[in-house]
C-alpha cells in the first residue's frame, strides 16, 4: 500500500480505494480558513482534488480537480486529515485550467 500525501510515514492507518472508488480532499472552497468543512447548502458545486484512485478507475487521474454529485461522497478523517471517498460514476466533471 502507498501512503497518502500529507500522511505521516509512521501512520498505522492506510486508506486504499477499492474498485471504482477514488480518494479526494475537499477543495479550498469547501473549507474555511480554520479547516471547518462547509455544509452542502453553503457550497455549490462540490469539488475536490484526487489523491488516490482504485484499480477500476478509468477516466480520473491523481491530482485531477473534480466536480462530484453533492451528498454522495463518504467523509472520513484519517490521522487528522479530511478525505472523501467518491465513486467514479458520481464524478460529473474534471476542472481544467
């Protein structure tokens, strides 16, 4: 298994996406300066930065910024870092600059 970015090397918890799931972190627009995650009614659209992908993910790559269906991501906190588990089919767009 690989270690997620910003995760301490000595951490005992590993988050490895399975099948067509990916791991993302909320975009800055979804959190306040103090790190509080904004509720769904405050943020539009739901965006995140992809950190890991499962073996069956085809169209999304690590470091893609994505737009996903609100309310369908699974929120998790691992070693103090907030992550989102999102099914690839719930991703509706990739943001490109």
